[in-house]
């Protein structure tokens, strides 16, 4: 088949051969770049994609009876009914963990885990800087210092080579983040943790079903943390979970999240086993989540297949570098990221590239920025508590160390990330993403000059 199709013949083929274009069966190479010649949409041309994308979250009418049953039962809180415990069993089974504790959110799952791994006031925790702000905050709320490892520009996850130089006598834990659902390279992280006797808490809040060397994220360290917030692949408005393979740790998690009531091995030792809070999941959240296991599995397969398709095509475009995954691992793509090199696009800035892509009907974002310069950490380290817990010299060095995060700076400045719902689209719509990027590249000199 000739490689360059006209736009019209493509749509004809797409219409007549739509079965062949479905995501499960189609593995064809995209060949549809005739719109290269069209004017960029940012400069008034026709957008490459005008059909919209799938909404998120998606719910099904078939879920309603189970939710209404909880409503009518009046058994809404965890202690009154069995849905939360049922969810915990099912989720543990789904990711091959021995145990799971459901929590109110991903943030509270991190707080539970940090407490149980004995991260205390005045401790330090090595964490990935390229993450949602909740990862930093959970550490700060424990009055511990989040010490940032650098980010590997190729994988966008924690660069294990940067960990050891940041370990000192106060370091208690490492928190790698499987960002965008891409597994961190956990073997070297676990080796360093074992060598220095540090806890490993995986922030798997974006990594439901992601896999590293045949094991699921959330089972690779001491404890794993998940989020089921509204935007997530398995959402219940708010919600979270801690997973792990140690009964002792999970019993402690249960206790802490339930105002310190003893549980399992620690039941009945004394009226309240430990300090604690109320981080319990509601029955409504659990019943929502229990409906979504099949959907999560099917959609994960679809996102994977579509992400592979994008990667195999986008890596051929000069200046577009899809993320590299660790060997023998499988991502789940909460976002699909690639690094953008403006020099291959006539100097067109990353922000303008994103605007041009949006005008072509393809939503995207620049991902996380260098959040440690935003003032949150200044506010924390200038607080009375932190000043009491850390020496002025340590806090000064800490603040200066943000400038050493060169890999993270590169990632923050050059990433473009496509939202997960686009990966649920049909193959012909995915071709529009590829087509739009090629079109922008072709017209990049004109776009770079334009004031639009
Ligand atoms: C990487 C990461 N960590 C932690 C969280 C916190 O989860 P939640 O919003 O459920 O509290 C999120 C949620 O967006 C996240 O993406």
C-alpha cells in the first residue's frame, strides 16, 4: 500500500473498514498525514480532530441498584456494613497483594503508611519531586522533610543514582512515585533501601494494575498507596487504599486509620492501640469501586494498546521522545507523556506547541512544574515546628538543594502529556494525534513567528 493517503481516501477507508480500525484488532501503521498541507488551526485552519473525546468519569446504569441498596439500608459508614471489607479483599486479589486497607483518599493512604513506617517529626523522607502535591504534603504533615531525589529525564520517575547522596542519619523512608502509571525502576531503589534500612512506600496513586518484572505496583515496597479520586482510572469521587504483604503492617494501618482501635494482632492489647485518626472509607465509595473491576481491566488493556501504538509512531517524529519504561514493566498511562524538543520545531515554545495542539482538537498539558519553587516548602520550613525540628543550616542547605534537580527541571520544562481518556478512543482518532503533531511540525516556523 502506498504510504501517503489523501485525507478523503483516509476517511473513505476508515468508514468502509471501521472493523479493521477498532483498537483490539488493528495494528496497522498510520499513514494518514495528508492534512500536513493544511493551515494550522491556531492560525485559522481546520482542526485535525473535531469529534471530541470520551467523557470522564464514565458510569453505568447497572451500578444504580447496588448504590441505592446502600442508601436504603442506612448502613453508610464502614463499621455498619460489609462493602468496604469486600472491596479490600477484591482489590488485594486484583493486584496480588496479601492485604489491602481502604482509606478515605490517596492522601490519607500516604499519611497512614508514613505513620506506620515510623516516619516521625524531624525525620527526612526521600521522594520523587515529579508528582502531585499530595505526595509532598503527606510528608510535611508528618513534620518530616521531603528530600527530593532527581528525576530521570528518560523515564520521568525517580533517578535511583541520585538517592544515596541524599541519605543522612535522619532519613527513614523512600517514596518512589509511579507517575502517570509508569512503574519506577524498583530493584535499585529497594537495594538502596535495604542497604540503609529504609522503608519503601510506593506512591501508586496513578498506577492501578501497572507492573514491574511480573509484579504489580503497590506490592513492590513495604506498603503501596492508591487513589480512587474522581479523575482516576477506578474512581469513587474520593477514596484510597494501602496495600502490602505484611499482616503486622496492615494491622497497624487498620488501627491508625480507625482512631487507633487495635486490630488483628494488636486487638485488645489496650483500649486504643496507637495514635490514630479517622481515615475510613464509606460504604458508598466501596460499592462504587466494586462495580468497576471489569471496566478497569478492559480499559487498561485498551489504554496500553493505544499507548503502544502512539509510541511506535511518535518516536519517529524528530523532537518527540516518548517516555522509556524500565525493562520488563507495563504502564497503565494515567497520562501519556512525551518530551518535546523545541529545536526540532523551529524553536516553537512548548507552551505554544500545546496551544497549537489544542487548536487542532487534541487536549494536552505541560505536566508538573517545579513545585518546590512555589512557596509551599518555604512556608513549611519557615514554620515554628520545622525551625524547632531542623537546624538553620540544614534548612538552608535543603532550600539550596532544589537547584540541583537538573533532571527534574528538564522534565518539567519539556514534557507534554495527553490525558488518559484520549487513549480510550478509536484508532482513527489516535491517528489524529499523530497527524496533528506532524502538521504542527511542518508549520512550526510559521507558528513560532505568529503572535496568535
Ligand atoms: C501521585 C499522586 N499521589 C497522591 C495523590 C493523592 O490522592 P487523593 O487525591 O486521592 O488524595 C494523587 C491524586 O491525585 C496522586 O496523583
